[in-house]
C-alpha cells in the first residue's frame, strides 16, 4: 500500500491558491492557509508529520527536516541483523544523524511479531516503520508493512509468506539530549495449540520424516497425547469436511476464518465432534485424540497438517511464545558511556550482536573513537568515525 497520494491537477490548483492567499496575507489572517491546505492534500506518515510540525518553526527548519529524513533513509541500507527475541536500550540524542536505527531479522510463518517501545514520559515520541526486504535488498520507503501512530509505542505483524519473511524495522526518536527508550521484538504463536493441555514438546514426528519405507515424506507434525484428549480449533473458522477412511482414518478439515487462507488437517481421531459447515471459534472442541487409519499400530496421537496450495510445515505455528531476551550488561548512564574502544584487549565490529567469527566486520583499533548508540545483552551498538555501524563487546 502506498502512503503518499499522487497529486492531481486539482491538487496543484488548490496549493497554488493557498500560496496566493498566503502571499496576500493581511494582519496574519491567511498566515497558515498554505500549511493547512498542504496538510489536507499531502498524506504524511506519522514520522513525516512530526518532522513537519516540529522543525518548521525552528531556524533552518527545512535543512533540519532534510537531515531527519536523511538519517531515516540511510538506515534502510544498514545490514545489521538480530535474532528474535531481541531487546535493546537506545540512547536519545540531539544529533539528528543518530536518531534512526534499523534492525534486520527473519520472521517465521505462523508467528505474531510484537514490536514495543517503552520510554520515560515527556521525552518525545518514538516512530517505527516495518519493511519487507526483497531479494535484491531494495526497500521502498513508501511501502511500509506497518507504521504506528505517536503514542501507540509499537505494533503487531504476521506474515502471509509461506516460508516466512525477511524484515527491516526502522525506529526514529524525537531529538533529545537526555534519556533512553527500550525496544523489544518478540513473537508468539498465531494459532492456538491443537491438542488441549499439550505443547510443542509433545511433537515426536516432524515434517519431512520418512514414511512407507522412504516412498513418501511426512507432511505434518505428530503430537502424542492420551486417547480421548480434546482436539481444539486453532483459529476461528468453518469445518470444511469430516471424513472416515484412508490413511487419516477419522479426520476433520478446518478452514481458517481469520484471513490467512489456510486449511488445518486433523487426522487419526478417535471421535469427530463437529459436522461439515459448522462455524467454530478458537478453542472449540473438534474431536478426540485416537489412532485410526494407518496409525492403528502406533500410540494415540494427532497428525496435524496445514495446507494452502499444498502442504506446509506446521512446526513454527506450533511453537510456544519466545523466551525472555537476555538482560543488559552495559549501562547507558552518561558517566559510564565509553567514547572510544578500550585501550587494551582485542575488540571487533560485528554486523550482529553475536560471538561467532562469521559476523565480524573488522578488528577495532584500541582507543579508536566511537559513538555509542544503544546496548543489548553484552554488546554496544556503535558508530565509528569511518561511518560504520555495528555491535561491539568492550569487556
């Protein structure tokens, strides 16, 4: 979805009229006419609207807006990668160049991404925009998947991509010479777990496992549970069909009613407790665990499958909520903030807050000047005098 309107000839006429009225202002009556008309006909993002309103009354307002936008656009090219869940404490700074940071990460299918920011009151808003990263790494700043309004402090996103999605989040804070805000990225399952009282740790057979002596591969996950355990609707939806016979034995097909376009397959049931065409809500009981069909020689379990233009691996849909991100080991207190690499030891600039050598960009020189932008776990995010941005451990 585009976030700017393409001006029409009538739009230019209105803007021209506003400028004329402004030029003819008498005693300030038409002083802000042009701005008001512009606000009507130009659809600004929350971030752009803030910059327009905040900077326009300041000296050199146009150049400040340009610097603010430049910081945002530059982060679209950053290649720093984080794993989910992730938590980072970000400094608020007066220098517009450092007000925007970006985070690249992979969102698996079937996960609800929650982005949240938490800041001290009265220190100005934090804006966020989420983008899909295309195969050529190009990003159109007008094509955000998600933006949040001032005061919302975050948002929720679920990808429809079959194999998940590479994403880029850009956050930009109002300029300030004090304070910090916390950014957290985490995921939760988009679906309810299909076996009541159980979880992903009860999955004992996975996608791709060999079947029929290697003649075929398993197209689902097997969740083992006692016979008679309730099987519940993973989403709101409508029962597409119930069948008896074949490999699945007693089965239920549930069509997702929450906009995903998916169909869920429950197989080897002991009993079916719904009928075709029945509308169900999350948590409604569809049947009971059994071992009918080709599972009659195995312990009772549910074969759970997900389909849309063919089968897809259900595993990421079935995992529980993310764990808690690691605690911060570094402080952003002004008295503890380094302005250079430690004079001793070997320290490396990394494209991810991880210890693997594969993420190392280069070795930093001892006492090399740096600007600390944020902290996560046991890493600082820094900017070097060469203009590089990355993570570094200063232990």
